[in-house]
């Protein structure tokens, strides 16, 4: 029932123990435990929003990096620095 990873094992064991204790008290209720780290995104709108926000961020980052390298090499040229 358990995988070797403790992240998945502990919720499952707690579920088994708690439900067995409820059965000992002649209860019909059950406790459900799940171990999802993040809630699943059901709507494609949220997935598209996250994807396009990440894409926009990466495009802005890619557009801003080349001028940084150009300025750095231009300053090195002016100072006439050389690498060892």
C-alpha cells in the first residue's frame, strides 16, 4: 500500500489507523486523507494564465540579458582589461 517515500506513506497510514479506530467504536463515518502537495488545476483557463505569465516573464528576461553582456564587454574594452 505504501511507496518507499515517506511523503506518501504517512497520510495513508494515518488513514488506515483512524478508520480502524472509528470501526472499533461502531461508527459508520470514514476519514479520507490525501497527499497532494498542490491542488489540481481543473480549469484550462488557470493553466493558460500560468503558462502565458511564465512565457511573458521568460521573454522579458531573454530580451534584457543581451544588452547586459554588451555593456559589460564595452566597459571592458574601454578599460582595456584582458582575461588571464
